């Protein structure tokens, strides 16, 4: 995993923006495989914990395994992740948590999100230096 500094912008619909410095983690194919295998391992563990529960195990185990396979497949497509950071809302100036999560496919397109405080729609843009 390599880390790269990026500029992060949080913009409102009327053009007001706030800026910040962030760090983008780029995942190699090996890193993505490790993350997918970790998801599969957790999935198998949860499915195993459902075995002794009557009736729930009939649907819980297959649904858990299918869900785990889907999340693992998505992990293989995630090539980067913005490390968690806080940016102020351009409208209400409340700090918003951005980044973290399971990762991003690309940083080429803006990401729609809601302000944690005023619930306005904002666009998160990540620009590599």
C-alpha cells in the first residue's frame, strides 16, 4: 500500500467550497486480495456462529455467505481509499467526516454526500497532486 498526498474539496450546489489536505492509500493487487480474503474469513466465521441458532441458520448462513462473496468481490475492485479526515461544510461550517470506509474505485468523479449537520447535498472531490 502506497500513500499519496491529495487535495480534497467539499463543495455545495451554489459553488462555495472548502479545501483540505488528505492522504490517499493506493492498494496493490496483493493488498486488494488480502482485503477480500479477510472479508471472506469474517463471513465464514459469522456463518459458523449461526449454525447453532434454530430456524435462523436455514436462511442466515446462505445469505451471509452470498453477502460476504459480494463484499469480497467489491473489495477486489476498490483500488484506493481516502484516509479519514474532517472538512468544514461550506454552508454551516460544521466539521464533516470524510474518507475511510471500504475504499473507492476511482477519484475521477465527484462523490455525493450529505452534510453531517445541515443535511445539504455536497460534492466531495479528490485531486491528486
